[in-house]
C-alpha cells in the first residue's frame, strides 16, 4: 500500500456507493478500499452492508476478519 494516499471526506466516500458514481468504495480503520471489481459488492450492496460508508464498526459482526481488505486496492484515507 502506498504511504501517500489522497484524502477523502465522508461525503466524498458516500458518493462512491455504486449508484451515484461508478466506483464502489468502503472504508475500514481510516483507509478507503476500492471494491468495484468484487462480485460480492454488485450495485453497492454486500449482504446488509452498503458501500460508500465506513465499515469499521460493522466488521465486528462479520463472519470474516479484516484480512478480507488485503484483496482490495487502497485508494485513499478517510478524513473526519
């Protein structure tokens, strides 16, 4: 992962929900990942999770660990 990532606000992340813009992004622990190519994120939804959001808290209830994000390209940092 590159140490220099572009910063995005929550509003900018929210637009990458698979509907407002073509990109499908999610954030976890301050890093934004591009999940556009994942067949599990079609139309910006993955089970009960929606793209364009910070999924840090939601991951606690997921059946997988944070290692799942290693499959995806980090595209930015979430700023608060």
